[in-house]
C-alpha cells in the first residue's frame, strides 16, 4: 500500500467516527492519529507515492593504510610506591617491596648518620620511594614519627654512574581535611563513636571538651546525641590520624551544649560557647577519659590493711596503660615513688591548689619535677604500683593543704574569650554552627 492509499483509509475512518464519538474525544483521537503520520514526513522527508523497497544499494570496499608503529623510549620515567612497615621487616626487605634495585642507595642508608632513623623500623610506619625505570632510587621518605620524617634524595637523578645522595630530617607539615560525623548513645560514648567510625582520639577530645558540664561516668543517657566536625591529617597522601575537634554539639538528657574552636593571635586554641564563654573550667572534673569510680572520697574499709580509715581521694578503675591527664595547668612538684602510692605525680596549680595521681604504671615522656603541664596533657598511665589490688588511678585534690572531694568541690570557670577576639570568633562560630545544624538533621542509620 502506498503512502497516498494509507492516507485515504485514515480519512475514511475519521469520517465514520465523527457520527459516533463526542467531538472533544474525536479531536483528541485525530491529533494523536495524525502525529505519527506527519512525523514520518518530517523525519524522513519521504515524498508521496514513494516506494521504499525499490531503492538500489551498492557496496564499496576501500583499503586504508595503517601508519608504521615506532616504539620510543620514555624519557625521565619515574615510579612512586608506598609500603607500610610490618613486623619482622628489614630495610632490605622494604626496599625490595618498593622495587628499589640500587646497592649504592642501600650503602648510603647504612653508613650515613643522618639516615639512621630508617633502621629504627616501627610497625605501621610508612616508606615512600620514587625510582626510575631501572630501579635506581631517586627519593625516599620515611614517616618515622607524627612530627618528623626522613627525606633522602639523589642528586644525579639516576643518570650516569654517580650516586650522590643527601639525607635530612624534616618537620611534617600535614594537610587537614574536615570530617563530619554524628552519633547516638546506646550504652557508652566509645561504643557510639566506634559505630560512627570516629577515632578514639576524637572521642577523648569530646569527653574533655564537655567534661565541665557532663560527667561521662554517670550522666550519659540512652538516646543522647552528638555531632562533631574534626580534622584528619595527611602527609603526601598518607593518613597521620585525627587532628583537632573544630566544633561539637552534645545533647545530654535533653540539654544541648555546643563548643567551637578558636585560635587566638598567640596560637592558643580554646573551645567556647556561641556567646564566647569558655567551655573549660579551671580544673577538669576527672583525670581520665572513661572509667568508673571504684572508691569514693571519705571513710572506707581498706582492702589491704583491713581497717576503717579516711580515703583522701577518689579511685578510678581503668585498664592498665590508660592515659592520666593533668586536670589543670601547673608545674610538676614531684614525680617518683612514694610508699603505698607507688608511682606518683604531684602537680602544683595556682591559688595554693595541688593534685596527686598515684599507682601509675609509667610516667609520660619528660615528666619530672619543674616540668610545666597543660590541662588535659597526659602525665602518666594507669597501673597498680604500690598498695593496689588492681589497676586504677588514685586522684587527690588539695586546697591549701586540705583534702577536698574532687567530685564535689566547686570548680570555677576559666576566663572567657578576650573582648578583642569576640567579633572574629562570632563570625567563625556562625559558620561552624551551620555545619552542626546540617549534622543535627541527619537521619541516624547506624546504631551501636
């Protein structure tokens, strides 16, 4: 059937429908029916009465020439690889995994005093090597500590027979990436932060920041919520771990607390509420991040001496090795062994106040008499030295030589933010508060 014949049949069908269907329906049907018909004319430009099956077809074959392939040697080819130190590794085995085939480089590392840090391998530390196509070492970085890395470079770029190397220790200047997380308390802060993939170092900071308003030993409630924005630090693509908390919000028992980081002109960090009030008190209520009070202040039956006597501090039960913090800025008055207290650190603070930390398994690096410490700084580690039936921290709080209950004594607020910083702080706090608001509206899909 030709195109013209098809058109005549369609017109006759429309005429028949005109007498039976409502006019509105008929118009709609006419439009829908006509669209494909006219669409054929528009899309293909087929003229009336054209017979499509009579078009002649011709097949043509053409030979195309392919250009000759010429292999060229790459110039200044470099390969960069990274390996993490595993237990039992040696420098030689690590260089082999890094595809370094360079006896001169290994000899330099072995004999150069500035490169000796590479032979102090620690599990999970990272080596990065850059080599040329022949496996000659061009550069090597060993991140042997969170603060420094060893940098080895080859001066001749692997060209010729020379092997002129240099080695130096360099300060790590990490790049920081902001990470946003939220969580819900089901049993503990650690459990909630683990479920939200928040590092323990950030969980510890959250506990310190809000410890002046929330006692994380007894105040947590099921259903409490928190949001946090924190830094993750990187060096040349390698993760160095968590950095500072930038802002945080914690809702405990229906009451919400906020904290925003602000760095003043002297480079001092502090956490403040939105109105510029210092989130910290002059003293932390607890010298540990997470634990339970195993023995309170006052009279008790001594577990070893088997008699009733005054307990002049508070005992916090915690695993051996748990970091113990200085609860306020001060100067170490004593660090050593003191009778039944075992390993002890005593810190002198302003206003005639002293604090004592006993039964420590070890002291923090550099802890000695005269050392200045900051609030929240680790000064020792929980243990069971002296008269102790198990690992715990005995903590004492004295004012003018008189013992006070550290869980009940009134702790004054620290100084508010200086007036000269208020404008800059409020501008920063508004931006951080907007990020927390977004997290607050997040639906929590994962729980502990």
